[in-house]
C-alpha cells in the first residue's frame, strides 16, 4: 500500500474511533443449580440514585477556544502515536505530526471558539437535565419494574423488600418483608452518563446516553453470593448534543432513561430465569 493510502486509512480509522461505538457486557447466566434453588425471590434495591454523568460542553467562546487550543496541540502527536499502532510506518507518522502541527491547531482553535455554546444555554440545559434525572432515575422504579416483569414474564413468586445495598445483605441485614425468601436479588442502578462529546472540531458533538444496572443474587440462608451480572444500554442512533438532550424540559433524556430502564430490567429478568432462548449458550458462565 502506498504512503498516501496508509495515511488515508489511518484517518478513516481515527474518525471511526472518535464516533459513538456500541459497547456490550458478557451475557452470563446463573448455573443450573443456582436457578433451581432460587425459590421465592426477595427483591431489594440500592437506595442510591445513579449519578448524572453527562459531560457538559465548554461554556462560551473563550473556554471553547481554550479547549480547541489544548486539543490542537495534543492532537498531532496523539494521532501520530495512534496511527503507528495501526500499521502506519514511522516516516508517515512523522509527516502526520508535521502536517498536524501546522494545519490542525488553528482549525481546532477556531472550531472550539465557534461551536462552544453560550454559558446561559449550557446552564439552562444543566438545570433541565438535572430535574429530569431526579424525577426519572429514582431507584424505587427499578424494584417496581423488575418485580412486575419477574411475575408477568417468569411467573415467579417474588416479594418487594424495599431498599438495601449488596454489602448490607452480605453482612446479614434482616428485612422483615422478605424474611421467608429463599434468595435475595439486589439491584443497583449505577450510571447515567454520556459518551465522548468532544469532536475533532466541535466542542459539543452529538453523543449517546449510557445507563448501567447491576444485579447481585444471594442465597438467603447464609447470604452467600451465588450470581452477579450487569447490563448496559446505549442507543447510538439516538445521539444528541448536550443542549438537545435538554430540549423541552429534557424530554429526550427522560424518555431515554425510561426506555433504558425497561430494556435493562427485561434483560436481567431474562438472564436470571433463563427466559430468552439464546441465553442457554452462556449457561454456567455465572460470575458470583
């Protein structure tokens, strides 16, 4: 491949790496003996709400210019090193660094200053996003939804045990509502965050919202951890900028939280009770 072709290939790979790429979690399911002994399931939820980790863009052109300057200065050597790990020869790397050091910094600086949203618009968006998160990312919603799905999809006897952390259950905390349970499921909503929001030129490029839910299953008799898994949700096709996620009182964020919670709870119920036909392929891959 000629040098120009190698450089072009490296540029394409960099652009792809800079985009929002879906991620996945291992689809591990409980071993047969664990599933057979689940019995009556008590469901508790960690009382801590997930942290809102949406990345705010720079506020105003001055801060945008500063971000663009740092990005421009670091961009050439970082990209040259990255390209070297993807088959670009040292001479092409050096050429990349020289060209990048001359061409990219002014583009990055101007782009950062021009695309940075105003401080007032970012602050308005932040307030709307925080309010929508507080209303929709309530831990009790996890328990209610999981309980309903376990009863309707799996027809399993389940009881709502309220709030407790995995550590408290492991340490033997007694919860009267689930005193007769054979196993205890602890659900922890760990994250509502965003993918990388800083583009090659823009300081507020469209991003996806990432959510994550974790499940611990304990044997009630001795509080031994018998199964542990987690699921995440991200939909790259519904990318928005920070301010766009806050549009109309952050309705897009609220809808995405609701959608992700429904899909994650459904996935956990399917794993725990092995409801999805293709999950049997992962049987025995539990991670207690």
